[in-house]
C-alpha cells in the first residue's frame, strides 16, 4: 500500500486523535476511513451538481458518484433532484436501465 504524507493544522490533528479514540482504531486506519468517506461524498456532490444542471444523464451521474443506478436513483429521490435533461436523454437512460 503506498504511503501519502500530509500536513494538517493542530486542531484537525486533535480531532483526528479524538475520532480514532472513539473508534478504538489507530490514526492511520481512521485517516483511511475518513478519506474514503470524504471522497465518496465529493463524488456524490459532483454528480448531484452535474445532474441537477443537466450536464449528465442518470447513468453518468451514477458512474461519477461511484454507485449503482439503483443507488443513484435513491440519492436523487432523497435529495428531491430535478433535471434539465431532454426527453431523448431520459429515453436513453430508460433503455440503459432496462438492459440492466
């Protein structure tokens, strides 16, 4: 596993140590979990923004978010997302969903 070094402010280091203690884990494990959760959140945020503006289709948004189509549809539903996609885009997404 490759190693990455980063500098963080003292306050964040203290928070990291507190969370690691709460989880009963070492700092490295806590950092890996936080990074994974943060990256997942960022991917979802980008997918939501691009989907909401009509830049991407349902399938593309799911790929950007790194989730299945079903999971994406649940995310979209939970966030009451609307889209500016054309009827042709929606038909293409429906065809792709039927192929799953």
